[in-house]
C-alpha cells in the first residue's frame, strides 16, 4: 500500500490508472490507499463543467486543456460518462474527443461511469479527484454527464462551477432554473454564432440580476461569456475569468482549501457515509440471501415491495 501511495504522489501514470479503475469498480482495499493519500491533497484547482447533453462540454474541455498547457500547467480530466447498460462501464465518447492530448505527459484523462447516479457526480468521482490532486495536477477538470437541473453535485467538489448552454435548444430555460442558476460561477453561451444567442444572454443576465442584493454585498457575480469552443473563440477570455474567480475565492473566507470549509466537509462526509451505508446494507442482505428471497416473494405476489423494503431495512437500522 505504501508503495502505491508513493508512486501516485510521484505521478506514476500506470499506478494512478489502476487505482482509479479499482475505485470505479468499488474494490474495498482502495479505502486504505485513499486514507494515506488524503494528506497529499488540497493543492489542485478543481473546475466543474456541466450543462445539458450536446452543448459542447467535451470540445470546451479539450480547448481548456490546450490553453492551460500553454501556461505550463498540468491537467487532469475526469469525464463522467453515461453507464453502459451492458457492461456497467463508461461509454468513452468524451475521452475519444480529447485524443490530441493523449501523448502529453502533463495531461491525464480518465472516463468514469455514472453507475446510475443522477446527481452529476458519484463517490468514485470525488475519490478520483483526490487521486489526481495527490498526483500533483495543477488543474482538475470534471466534465459531468449532463442531466439537466438535477446536476448540482459538482459544486461540492469544484472551486469553480461552469454552466454551458447553447441557443436554440431550450437550454437557456434549463440553465435559469433555480437549481442550476445557484451553482453557476461562470455561464458560457457556446456556439454563440447561432441565432438566439442574444436572447439567451439577456435571459441569463435577467435571472442573475434578480439576486442583486447578494452582489451588492460583494459576493461573486457570475459573468456570462459568449464562446465558440470548436473554433477556440473566447476560450482564452474564459480561462481569465476562472483566474479571477480563483483570486476571489483566495481572498474570501474559506479560501481555496475545501477542508477549511465546514459546509463542504459536512456535505462530503454525509455523502461518504450514505454511500458506505448503502454498500454495507446491500452486501449484508445479498450475502444472507434475504434480498433474493424478497425479490422472489414480490414476483410471486406474496408481498408488496414497500413491505419487503421495511422487512429488510428496519431490522438493520433498529
């Protein structure tokens, strides 16, 4: 275990790839490794990229990597892809789009499966962020799968959360719903050459201005930028806005280290406990055979699923 930790901290790519694979597969032995890696975390800057499918998140991330590498920054990319219904693994569409960086030793790209999780990030993604952090990456880009308004988990793990929308697909309406609006630190209107980009801009600006009292107190006011990621137009200015947000965070209470933020630590610990409890309960029920017996009873009409759930869970939690 100590050997693995040393190799990860030294930036050994093969060790990191195997460890993230084991994390994604839920191997129990990774917990000890993550414990030993934790003291080496807290240095990377994490950027979450979210938005509906088809808005160009992968193209944007690809361009971001290129710009950050020009600034001599090392980058880790976690592309959270839909889970294959057959293998349970990630459909590697996002990683395929970033192949031009595959030979760059300063870039590490990994796809992770959603595993049926609809909040944007899984616990394995958060653990992979810690691994990239301990590996010594300056920036970690987390591209979420894009599930619309529910996708707010990314804010718990990212310093800067970026909402990407495009005109003409109703994404302006999706973006201004409360759940998404509240987590956005920067709003990007991609494919801004399309008709309707000005309307999307005005709609977003209107919704942001509704919170003017908060901004009058000096809190961060999300900028709205028009870009064309596929042509690399506006991406450099977007990176500059990320730098401005990082400076703002560094100067405000809590700073850049999430471990000093009580609310973020509370959220992270709560999610970790929830994931561990579910895992332990399911394992216990499966090993005892109670779960399979309950399934058969429901199929045979002997019991309803609500009663079966109570019969399985209550003896464990009581």
